[in-house]
C-alpha cells in the first residue's frame, strides 16, 4: 500500500463499541494505522453497575484497565476530545494535540446528565437522590440501600432515549427482592415513575413487564415528564404539576451524547450523530460513522446493539476501503436480559421491525433461554455475560450469535 492511499482509522471512544471495532479491524486490515482515543484508562463493565447497589458484585468486578483490551498494534491515546473538524478530517484534543484521519468512528457513547434537570444536582446528589448509571453513583447507592429502614423508594426515568432501557425495571425488581430478603418490603412503598404510558416501549413486552410489576405490588406512575427535583421537600414535580414524594429517589437522568459532538456540528439536539440506520454512516459525512450509543439508531442503546452493529460495520468497512459498495445491512437487532429477582430473568430479542415476542432463544423449543418469560437459565446467561464481555467480546472474538435477528423459536401471537 502506498502512503497516499487512505489507511488511517481514528476511533473516538474506547468503550464497548470502540474497543470491539478497533480489535476486529486491526486483524482484518494489516498496514492500517488504527488509533483509539479515550479520556481515561478505566474501562467499566456498565451492566455490572446494576448489581453494585445490592452487593451482588463488588466494585472491583466491573472495572479494568483499558490498556488490557486494546490489542497490540492499535494505538491508545488518552485525552479529552474537544472537537472534530469534518472538512479538514482532524480531531482536536483539549490538551492541544491534533489527530488527522482518513476515516472516523465516533463511539463516545451516551452519558447521564443530571445537570439538565433543575434541582437534581445539589447537596443530596448521590445521597437521597441516587442513581446507578455511573460507577460512583452505583457505589454510593449501595451505601444508601445498606442503611435503608423503610419509606418511599421511587425509581424514576427522566426521558427517552437512555441506555439499557430495561435497567430501571431490573433495578425495581431487584430492589423488591432485596427488601423482601431483609424483611423491609412491608415497610417500603416501591414506585416506578416513567414518562412512557406503560412499563416499556414495546406493547407485548410492556404487557408482560407491567404484569410482573403488579404481581410485586409495585405502583406505576405513567406519563410523568419531570420538571424539577426539590431536594429539601423530597418531591419530584412534573410539567403537569403532579408531585411525587420520595425518601430515596433512584433516577435515570437525561442521557446525552458527548458535548464535543454538538460543538463540532455533528449532532442532533441531544448530541447523537444522525446516521443511516442500516450502515451507521453519518448522513452528512461519508468518512464518518457512529457506532454504539453515540449514533441515533432507532433501536435500544445497548451493548448488544453495539456488538451486532459493529459486526455489520466491519464487513461494510472492508468493502468500502477496497472500493466496493457496502452490501451489509444492520437490522436493529437488540438482545436484552431483564433481571426479575429471585435468581431469574426474562429475555427480550427484537429489531427495527419485530417487537419482543415470546418463545425460546437461541434454539427453537430447546432454548435454553426463554423469551419474555422468567427463567433461571436467563439469569445465568446474564451473569455469564460479564466473563464473555471481558474475555471474548472486547478482544473481538466471535460469539457464534448471528448479528441479524432470527424468527426461529419465536411465537407469533
Ligand atoms: C446500569 C447499566 C446497565 C446496562 N445493562 C446492559 C445490559 O444488560 N445489556 C446491554 O446490552 N447493555 C447494557 N448497558 C448499556 C451498555 O453498557 C452500553 O450500551 C454500551 O456500553 C455502549 O457502548 P459504547 O461503546 O457506545 O459506549 P461506552 O461503552 O459508554 O463508551 C464510550 C467511551 O467514550 C469515552 N468518551 C466519551 N466522551 C469522550 C470525550 N469527550 N473524550 C474522550 N473520550 C470520551 C468514554 O470515556 C467511554 O469510554 C447498560 C448500561 C448501564 C449504565
């Protein structure tokens, strides 16, 4: 390859999607200069945050050094990204360094932004106003729950989209279980507050999950668009002036893409990069792709989506750089375990066109996992995923799961 041919791939963000894509392409594109930029050397297994407040995982089990997962031959640059100049094909870091690219992958994910809701940040942040979408928040919430003696425990979603849309439901089910085991369920009111008109976005899943909440006597407050938090009075207020009192609030703050995406003129109003939903290519710039939570794909923001879409992207990218049309198409496939407590979980499998259905996964009739139905096998699958994540997914080893959703094993009602 001559030096005039494009051979520089710059990956912004070394989380789930960025790490996978760099490791996979490094093996497939010898001679390419692949660079990953991230602001810190800490890589967290974010799905593990769910288990920290209940003491199921220790903090050490969800945290590793990023260096351990970026393969030899891929350069890891540590620094905060300030801006992308798409015309000049250059990225500026806050410390003054400039990185030029031929192709750019934006994989800087999405971040909880409590600063966007009046009153959410304040002296009670990470105390009576808790969250489990960051490492610090999940660790602080573990302490709050360890000291819990009863009252109103309110789990609250600010707005869609947010990553792992089932996580607040999982937290609610696990909280129920935790309180039952400690003899505190009878003295705790559990309330699930959502801006949606039901437990979940998709009708069949919403019905199943709504039933699971009702069976556990968990109150559901729907269509709640939060306006503010009053930390002194311990109430949240909606735009239609409903007030909900809490003793402990567990909130999912507004999620937003990285600020530099907005500053660079590459994002929508929430700093997500508009992309073609089948190729993840920027709708504005042919040399830019957004993978994982950073893009505006109309499917769940989830590690499973990052995984399946990276597989499609890698095959397309190999075609693109060899001058051929991109022939692979991402179908929006998402695969989400929903912990329901008692050592069980449900499993949702869906894509852009097909909502989660009942049945078995991955094999028809045999399973061993059950779709939209609680089972022990699903729970064990969820726990096993932490090992799969560190040892297979991040290094870019094949998992043997098709990136496209299949109808095999699904019941069409
Ligand atoms: C509580 C919780 C539970 C979850 N459970 C599940 C689950 O069960 N199943 C599932 O599939 N998914 C789950 N997820 C979602 C999953 O973790 C994310 O969807 C996935 O990590 C997205 O990958 P990503 O690469 O797009 O972003 P990330 O993995 O978040 O990586 C983004 C990277 O960009 C870096 N970055 C951002 N801005 C900058 C900047 N300006 N400069 C430099 N670097 C920057 C960050 O440091 C980070 O390393 C869960 C998430 C949470 C929070």
